[in-house]
């Protein structure tokens, strides 16, 4: 990627709280990633309900036609294609001007939205999930969330919506008592935080596009009203010196393989109840 392109990404990111990088991965690469994502989905269906093994977690809900796999966390522990993509040097090159080359990873997550399914996300900031506070320092300048589109992301397929420049407000008084997954975006939630629903923008992505956003950016997503399942691969990175948790992803921009034992990320009972179990 040319230095000018990196500069443009950095300008957009700092100004708006997000940036979109088009065509990071090729159609052939996305086809391979899609097959890997479908493998993880089939595993979730086979479990039939929510299942955890260490940091690996399948969020499975009951649906009218059988299990609905809504999300999987840390599939990269056993899925090689997804594992390779999370430490791809192209991703490191995009992130380096923003948060440096020594990065840990605290999010490795797949989201599915079945047509008409339970995949809405209420308006929220990712900062609410970065707990405990003491483990995440300089959150606004040290952490970036990335989302790779596997399918077309449009308004009809329930793409993400962003409130540009909301990241400049820091932590906002959005209702943190509600469960984000499976709840629709409410205008009242924005109005209560002195934000306008009219400012929301659809994050329209083609397969292979990569979106970046700040942990303080207010965002959500709506119902998939298209005829296809909408898949999104999310990886969140943090400057290593500012985080006490997470798996190493890059050192000096070079990929770091997963270690023999999982690192503490956000599952607090990792060392007490890391064995396979249904939730």
C-alpha cells in the first residue's frame, strides 16, 4: 500500500472514528475465508446450543427452523485459514501508522446474520466491553477494531451503521444494561446521548473490504432483509504496551503464532473452567 493511501486512511480514521480500506483481500482469498467461516458455522449448528472451550465460544440461539449460530469467538485456535488472516502482513501495514507494529489481539470473532434472523446489534461503543479498565490503557489511541466483509454488506443485508465523529466524545451514557446482540438500534438511545439518528451512515462493503473503527465510535447494525446470510470477520488489535491481556499478533509488524496455551483475553474463568462445556 502506498504511503499516501496510508496517510488518507489515518486522516479519515482520526477525523471520523473509522476508515474503510477497499479490496484488501482478493476474491479467491475471500472464497477460501468464506469456506472456513462456513465450517465454523456448521460446528455451531452441530453443537445446537452455546458452547465454550477456553476462549473458543459459539453463541447459538434457538430458531424456528433449528439452531441459529449468531457469533463465534476465537475460531482461529483451530481454523488455519482464519488464523492466517488475522496475522496477515497487509493488516499489519494498515494498522502500523495508527497503533504501531507491536500488537496484541483481544478480539477474534465471526458474526452471521441469517435473512430475517436475530442478528441486530443495538447502538453501542466497544469500549464498554474492554474490561477490566486497568488492563486497557490509552484505549482511544491504542486499540482498533477491524471488520472484513465476506459477503456484500448493504442496508438490505443489515450492514453496520456508524455515527461519524462520535468517538471524539469518549465514553457516552448509552444504556449499558441491555444485551447488545439481538436488540435493534433505537433512536432514543442516540437522542439520550445527545446524538442524532440523522447522522448515521451505512457502512457499505464489498467482499474483501476492511473497515476500521475506534472503540469509542457509536455503531450498530440492523436486520438482514436480503436473501443471503451476511458474514463478517472481526479482529481487534491493541498496542501491546498498553494492554495486559490478549494473544500476540505482530512484533515489529511480523506475524506471531499462537502459543501452546491460550492467553487470558475476556473469559475470566479461563484457568478455572477452560474445559469444553455447554453454556
